[in-house]
């Protein structure tokens, strides 16, 4: 589905080392499709550039929001929830014509 949406073939698929990506069926499918698997360490978003960029965006938005309104850092959790809520309702290039929440 992804290949058809963007018109490009998947060449490398970064995944963690969790069970669903290590099954014989998935390995056989990847090999048959010519997809090179790139295994990352489980539970380490630092190895996923997309996740790392999104985390940085959230962090920057929270910091600037708290600083702009001089809100105490004790409101950090609420600010994170608000920022993620806003991002989920904002359009992105990743999903066209709908918001991440709708996707």
C-alpha cells in the first residue's frame, strides 16, 4: 500500500527486534520482495529518526509554550498533552487530505 501511495519501492525497512518482525513469514516476505531489513534495538526511539524528530518537535513546542506564558514547569505534563493534541489535529505531509487523528 505504501509503495503504491508514494510510487516508490521500499528498499530498506528499519524495525526493532520485537517478535512480529522476526517471524519466518516476515523474513521470507522481505527477502522475496527485495527489502533489506535494518534491525534497531527495541525500545530505543533514538534509533528512529522520524520518532526522534517528532519528540524534538514536541519538546520545542512545550518549552516555548511554557516560556511564552511564564507557566511553571509543574504544568509540563499538561503542556505535553496539549501539544500532542494540537499536532494530532494539524495536517501533515505524512497523511494527505486528513489529519493524523483521522488517519
